[in-house]
C-alpha cells in the first residue's frame, strides 16, 4: 500500500466542469504539496500547504489534517488544465523527504 | 523557472554499459535529489545530496551511485545499466527543511533513459 493515495487515477471532464482530485495519506505530516506535470514532462509546484485552504486563480487546494486528506479543485476547467496532478507529503516519518502519490491523469475535453 | 538543467535529455543505451546523468543548477540550493518516474508509481527517490560531497540513499538506490563535487552539479551514475532502469529521471533542488525561505522542490525537465 502506498503511503500517499490519490483518487481517481484517471479523470475525463468536459470543459467548464468543476473537478476534484483527492489525496489521502497515513502519517503525520509537516506539509503537503500539489504538483502539475504536463505532457512533455515538466513538473511544477502548484501549492504547498500545512493547514486550511489556498487559492490561485481557478485552482483551490484544501487540507484536513485530522482526517489526513487533501483535495485539489479546478473550477471552470479548460483543456489546458489537462495534465497529471501529483500529491506529495513531507513527514518526519520519511526523514522530511517528499513521498509522492502515483498521480491523477486529467483530460479536459472541449 | 528555477535554473535547473539535465543532460542528456534522452538516451538509449545497451544493457551492461555505464551511464551518467548530469543535473546542473544555478540557484545555489543546498539540497539536490534524483528521482525516477515509472508508470503506476509515484516519483521515487534514488539518492539525494545535502551538500558538497554529502550524499545519502533514497528508497530505490540499488544499482545507482551519485557524486557532488560542486554545489551546482549532481551526477547520477548507473554502473552497469539494466532494462529495469529504463525510466524517466528527474533532478530536483530545494533548501533544507525547515527553511526561512522555502523548502519547495523545483524540478528539472527530466531525462528519458531507455536500456535495451
């Protein structure tokens, strides 16, 4: 069992839909990261959070520390949002190194 | 974008040959990491460095070695490549945790390695 579980593994949406990607983890953490990987491979950081909620444009990330769960929401989705979204956690249990989920493949159709 | 480059970007090699991948940064970050990315798996840590000549193993270090002789360069060597090492390799950099600046990781563009 992976320490970081993401769901769904694959997601296809129509342009304009509201999208939610979930991340669950099993240990106490100091921070959780959401990353985006576009076709072609480059990986960029979207959010780093340890509590509450962060918003950037149409992207919203939330975390519930007690439930060990985070969600990434995309409002008014667009085909350019098509990418792999990766959740990663940092924990003292892992020597403060990042441990990554397997990613969620998102395709937004026009 | 953080100044991280990887070379080569693509490589095809034969089983049993040595291969060295290079990561170069211009950000003067103390920590550098090598990951591999395979379908169905998250990014997995191979080795990391916390300073010049200071390195440690990650979760999938067997068959790999690293060296860091300068702050800006981190080399990953496959001493004798095997087909199971066919993967996409990513380098990343960060400041140490906790950092007054940020301990976000910044990723290089990746190297696609195929071992035939």
